[in-house]
C-alpha cells in the first residue's frame, strides 16, 4: 500500500497537556536504548530485548513502514519537541482504535504516559473520527492500570485477549474511552 492511501499524514506533531508528540528521527536513535532497554519494558511490551542501537534502527524503519501502510503511528513523547522521553502508539484495530505507550525508566512519575494517551486519544477522535479508543493491558501491570484510570478510560466488559509473547502467556484487559 502506498503512503498516499494511509490515513496517517507523512509527518505528525501533536501538542497538548504540556507535551509535544513528534515523529521519531535519525537523531533519536542513540537515545532509544536508554528508553527501551529495561526489564519492565521487556516484560510488559512486545518491544524487543535487549534493545540496542541495531534494534533502534530496526524500530525506526518499521515505524516508517507501518505508517506508510496505514497500520500504526509511533510518536516520541517529549515536553518541548526535544529529546524523547518515551513513545506513544496508535493503531486501528477491529476492537477499536488502540493506543499503547512506553516511558523510559528515568522519566517515570511525571504523568507522561497518561498525558500522551489523552493527546493521542484526542487525535483519534478529532482527526480519525474514532468512536472508541482502547488500551489493552495486563491487570497485574499496576503502572498501566493507573495510566488507564488517570487518562479517563474505563474497564470494558469484554473477553480477555490472550496469547503468548516472548515465551510467556498473557491475558489483556481492554479499557475504553468513547468519543466525547
């Protein structure tokens, strides 16, 4: 599929909640391992581990391919458009427009994830005309449960999403936020 058919623009920058969500760039490659090479991220997300500069290059290339194909957008979470502090992802899914996130360990405790989720949800509602935005997370991931609640999402009464990732089984709850 060519990028002209993608529902996502070639470049995106979203502002709000004291954040700037922006495209990943070549300049970010060196910072990505510090953000993503951590046991929590390895355990709770599908991000590869160990996460080194080669993994960063692969992720940046895959990000660009997914956007061009209209499958997902991944944006760096920043406070001013500068150095990345984490990542927020949006992808169309049969269950609803899904958002995911990861914040580097050195940048946690600043409500970056919940703020980024709210900004991305507003984008999904306003620009993509989404009716519902969802988060899929494990109930045991207390930090993600807190992000979901703080961002205004409610636990949906739907079956758990089960599977296996990196050799361990998972069961994901679905949290939702409806168009205002």
